[in-house]
C-alpha cells in the first residue's frame, strides 16, 4: 500500500525527532498521532494542521 503525503510527512517528522534523540516525554507539544494503525510523533504545529484538515473535511 502506498503511503499518503500526510503519512510520508509524519514519518519524516518522526524520524527527525528520533535522529535528534528527542523523546516524547521531554518535549511539551509533541504527541503521538495514530493514522491507519501506525503511530507517529507530531509536533504541536503538525497537530494544528491535522486538526484543520479534519475540520475542513467535515
């Protein structure tokens, strides 16, 4: 199955956080996001964008 642009972006952001050695518990505004059964790390800014997309879809 091909990944969506959103999934690729979240994967990239997750990998960046992990590469920098940052852990979820150490940073305010970073949370896990689950899409299609996969978990990603997302910054506060990414979460805002995701929330806007969900609202706009409705």
